[in-house]
C-alpha cells in the first residue's frame, strides 16, 4: 500500500525518536528537523512530506515512529486520504 508521511517542521523539536524507531523513513537535517525518506533514500529535493510504497511491516514501523514523537509532528495518511495517525 501507499502511505503519505508528513512531518510538521514547525512542530518538530528534533527529538529524534522517529529516526531511532524508523531510520528508513526519517532523518534529521541540518536544522534538526526530521524529513522523510523513501526506504532509507532521500530523493532530491529532501521534503517533509513523501508518499511511499510500504509493506504492512513497514507501515507498522512508520506508525510506531509517529507514535514516538513527543509533539505529534508526524501525520500518516493512507492512499485514500484517511488519516491513520494521529487517529481522529
Ligand atoms: S520524533 Fe517528532 S520531534 Fe522528534 S525528530 Fe521526529 S518529528 Fe521531530
């Protein structure tokens, strides 16, 4: 399935927990903000939002990473636009 991972860079405080949990999807930039990777790769331009194809295991990992963010800066939506996290 495809999901869209988005980091709100205004909220991100660079705590790095998302990177620690899912380094395939997140990396910190020089501003100490998490941007979104595609399976460990950062196709140019580096962006705070990216749509990626994931396995169920990869989705779980991305959801865990989003849940680990202390400031709820990570949003994950599915390919139909349904927000998977945070739950609404
Ligand atoms: S866990 Fe949240 S605050 Fe920390 S780097 Fe990731 S997005 Fe930013």
